[in-house]
């Protein structure tokens, strides 16, 4: 397999970075090829803007999605975006590796999605969910957070973690056609012992070694809806 | 009332920008004071980084939340962050005004939250939800999107819009203590007529004129949980 890890943590000694490195090493041992986009190290710009296109199709009224569609067709995407698209194209599996900031991805990772998941290639017209542009590829989240497991779930103080992850897992990855594997979540990270952290890293190695045994998350299929996207 | 509108669209002629301007004008007519943070016009940096602090408390291991807590106490926050914090402090109501990008906020707005909602001021220890740092203030989303209303909700193709908005409405605004008003959502915007757009702007004026009649969204209260945050 070709694997792309997109990593978004500013501290190279962080536990989130250790998870990234653990995945890198584990996949290499298993004989896979691994690429890493270390967004902080790359100083990746997260702001969707006119600078993302070598030429604008409609310079007097800036519509980001329309410019993406045009630029993807005409090879007019900025080089940093095009490079990330090539990495995603090469990958059979992408892993987004990040600390949960405000129950969501850090802005630098959100901007990687906003800028790289271009209209026309990742989705467009009726090409989404199981017909999305990335159909045939897998994706997975690996995240760290401060809360404890009992703080998430129905009737818990924060509610189900799945709701917070739905913009990324459903609205982004599944929508673009990726088969989404269950997330690997490291809870309570800032407050646990070195020993507990090592246990999590061992669990992650086991998780990654048996990815093919994971049941992918369930999302809608276009065939369950009519032409206007009403349920059949 | 003092109102802060945080606006995140790169095109000044966009419908999302018209919603911002409409809110600005409506509130002024009603006698309120309005400030606007136009993130694209300000070239607001969304990347949480070491540059956010005039001095680091722990330069050899960068922990963003801990540095925020220290810097908020010692007046060591970067001037662009401190300026936004002052705007939020002055405001009785904040409106986040944005186009939905990947069922979520654009990266530039996510970064405004990551950098401005600092630990120690907005939350910290047992100060969250109804005891959050911003308790007593209101907040509201105004967003535009491409989908139609029937594509969202239980059993619809994309599921409930509330799930996608939960990182921002629950995990961010309610968590920080804001009373969250129901969002104003403009559907199908890229595909509708000028007349339909004008109707939405009129509806928005009516909405904003009767804010005090809106029932705030419901979120947990700390009193419903024990010391370890298990439900009572």
C-alpha cells in the first residue's frame, strides 16, 4: 500500500507527533510505502484565496469552488496544492493525524482540506459519497484529546464524539468517496503517565497492523436516493 | 448592545458578504454598536504557533494551551490576538458569518477560534458550558451553503445539519459560556435567483430585529454532572 499521513502538530516532541512516527515506522516494517505531509514543518498555508490559482477564470467575481474546477482542468493550481493532490492520488490510505482543537481539526489541517480537496477532482455534480472522486481509497483519523472517555457518548457531558467528527468523517472524507475506517482516539493525553502513553502507542501499532479487520464506518449510498436526492 | 460580526469570505461582492453588511446596517438602525472583524480583509493568520506569544513560558516543549494560559495572565499574547479578545470582551453578541466549507467553518475562521479563544479566559478548570468564561454573552452563526433544505435532517442524504455545526455551536461557543441562538442558514445560495436572494436578506433583517424572541439552543449545565463529570 501507499500511505499518506497528514500531520498537524507544532511540537516535534508531542505525543501526537509520536503517533505519527509510530505509524510511519509500523507501515514501513509491514512493507508499505509512507509519505508524510508535516503541515507545520512545511509551513503549509491554510487560507483559501486567489493566490491558489495561477490564473483566474473570473477575476471580477471570486468563486472559490468554480476557480478550483477550472484550475484542476487547466493545470492552474498553485504548486503547493498540486503537490498535495499528487500525494493523495498516489495513496491507497490517508491518515489525518492531529490534536483535537475545539472539538475539530486545527486550522492548518482544515485549510489543507479547503485548498487540496478541489471541486472537479474530489467531487462534482453527482460524484459524491460512494461515487466521490476518491472512491477506492481509504481514510482514517488518528487524534489526541484532553477529555476522558466517559465525557463523550449519549447523555454524557459533551455528547457523542461522532457528532464532532462528522464534518471531517462524513462531510469531507466519505463525501469525497473515501472508505472511512474507525478513528483511533487517544483520550486524556495531557494528563496521563509516560507508561499509559506507551500503552497507547502499542495499541496503535496493533490497530495499524490489523487495519484490514476493521469494519468501515457506514455512510449513505447515492443509490438509496432519487434524482433530486430525496430518500427512495 | 455591542455586536461583533466575524466575517470570513474572500469575495466582497458575495452573498455571504451581503449578509454581513445587512446585519451591520440593521443593527445600526436599531441603535446598536457594531464592530466587524473581516478576516480576509485583515489577512488574519489562522495558524496557532509560537509566534502567538511575545515570550514562551516553556521554550523547550511547546504546549499551545499552556502558553495561552500563561500569556493571557502575563499580557504576552501577540497584538493581533489581543485586539480580537478585546472585541469579544466588548461584545454582548457575536455573529460568525461564513460560507460552509466542507460542512464546517473556513480555515481562516477556525484559526480565529484556535488563536483567540485562549485558555484561562474563555475556559479553564471547571469553567465551561454555563460556567464558561463568556457566560452572559450571546453568539449566533449566519451561514451560506450550496445544498437544499431537504438534503439535511434525519434520514436525508447528509443527515442533520446540527451534527455538522456541533463543533462550533456546542464544542466551541456553548463550551465557552455563550448562550447560542439558533443559526440563520441560507440554503442553495449559488443556484438561486437574485429575487430569492433578496427574500433571504429580508428574512435576515426580520430575524435580527426579533433576536430577543428566539429560544436559545439547549446545552448541558455543569450542575447536571458530578465532580468527575458523570451525569447525576
